[in-house]
C-alpha cells in the first residue's frame, strides 16, 4: 500500500489555507448579518424561517428566528450553515476519497500525518470519550462493523465467525491512535489502523453550524443534522424549542415524547433502526469494540443532553454499547443528562434517566453540563434519533 507521502503532498498548508478562508467567510457573513438586522428590519415582528439541505450522506434542517420578511438575512443564515457543514464534510467524510480522514486511512505509515485543527479537535474529543467509557466508544471500530455486515464496506446480513472477528480486532484500538501535543498531526501505532468519525462528525457539524448562526447575529435558532440537535433561545411566542424523541420501534417511526431545549444539544442512539435477522437472532449495527460483537438486541434507545452536540453524539454511541445498567452508572459518575428507553415484553416502553436528566428536563438548559473525563475537550464557545424540531 502506498504511503501518503507518495500519494499526495502534506495536507498541512492546504488545511491552513482552508481554515483562514473559512474564518474570513464567517467574518464577512457576520458583518452582513449584523448590518441587515440593524438597518433593514429594526421594527419587524420576529418569525421562524425554516431551512433544509443535504450533507454527510443525510439531511439537515434549521429553524431560525428572524424579522418578518428578512429574506436576505435568511440567506445569510443558510450560507453560514452550508459553509460550516461543507467544511466538516470535506474533512471527515469516509465517502469522499479526498477528505482528510480518507487520506489518513489510506496511509499505512506510522509517521505523523498533518491534519486540520478541526480534525485534530474531533479526534481529541473522541479519545476523551473512549477513555471515559473504557473503550465502549472507539472511532477505530470500522473493521468490526464491516465484519458484521454494516457500514460502507459491510455485506448486509453477514454474520462474522470467530476467525474473522479476531482478524478485525487486530486492526481496532483507540489506544493505537494519538494526537500530537501541538494538535497538528495524528499518529497511529499500526499502519493498518483506520478512523471512522460517523459517530461524532454530525454532532461536530451541528456545533460548527451553531457557531455560524451565532456569528451572523442570530440569537434564537434550532438546527439538526441527521437527528443530532442543538438549539438556542426561544421561539417568537416565548415557548421553548421542542425536540421529538422516537420510540425504539423497529417497525414504525413515531414520537415517544418530546423534550424542551432552550440552550444545548441532544443526540440519540439505539439498536432499533439498523439491524438484520439471521438464524432466528437479531443483530444490531452497534458493535462493542471490546468484545468484537454486536450488542444484544433489546429494542432500546439512549438520549444524551449536553452543551456540545459533538460530545452528546459520541456519548450516545458509547452509552448504547454499555447498555442501561453500566451506562447509567457511568452517566451519574460523569454528570451526564441521559435517558434510556427500553422495550418491555408487552411492547410498552420504560424510561430510566440519570440523576442529571431530571434537572435538564425541568429547564431545557444544559450549558453548564460537562463530563469529568471530557471536560477538557469542550471549547469555551458553544440524534439521535430525534424525530424533529418544533
């Protein structure tokens, strides 16, 4: 396999230039948004504008509070969201052969590989959650996911035997991945190691899009990417944004209930949407990196509320692997707002929340939330199968 050096020049300079260009674009949008809001619509009543699009192999949608008739400001909001999401997609998509993650994965060298600040930040946060969950969350797990028939390289319905599992496990392990001290590069101990950021990149995209909306001067909005949600402020009538949480029903998509979200993020993961039957046993796409096998299918979901969509996204996956018993114990240890939904024998749903969950539900605020192990990974600025925002 060719090394990155023979395949393409170091990405450091290109990444730096893209970062400078992105900052300049956001600055221009901020100036434009501020001017439009102050000068063109000083006395207009606020309304909710709805936006949507596609990114990262899924969809995004947003609701932003703007002055009535402020079409130019709505376009500024759309541009800021799309610029943020395009930047994340170009860096972290495994479907784009020229993305940073794809080039890193093709490289079989153990020498440092220069990456953008965004890429290093996401890997750093992922590693913090990996350590906090004892390896239940692991961005190197893709070989095992594929071995069980899921993911981009999986064969649907494929049940892995012990030999295949052991071969795949030899290429998995977050401990073999490192971010350099200056966060300019990644190093892997084994050249075969690959990274899949699908369990954290959508949340990161939400956070970057949220920063873009703040930068253009918007004070109330809600945005979701592939179900991962973040919101700020309230709707024009003073009510909270409502985020629907799906019932863990593998047959029908329906909302179990909704929660209020005024300032923070929500992400949900579960075993009920992506699975297959083989030999009378149901296999879910959630693979435990520690055992190399899918978690036992029970019909459940876990929702995490956090100040950061990035962290909520990663924890939702890690807590899905851990399951309700171990997951709630760790959630309480880390001070996380977590809700598990499990399916009883009669088809009803049982709710089990962490100590922090009831506090979140009473206010819709999670801005002060930070897990002990992951607190250092959260920036100073601030699903799931969440079924929608209203």
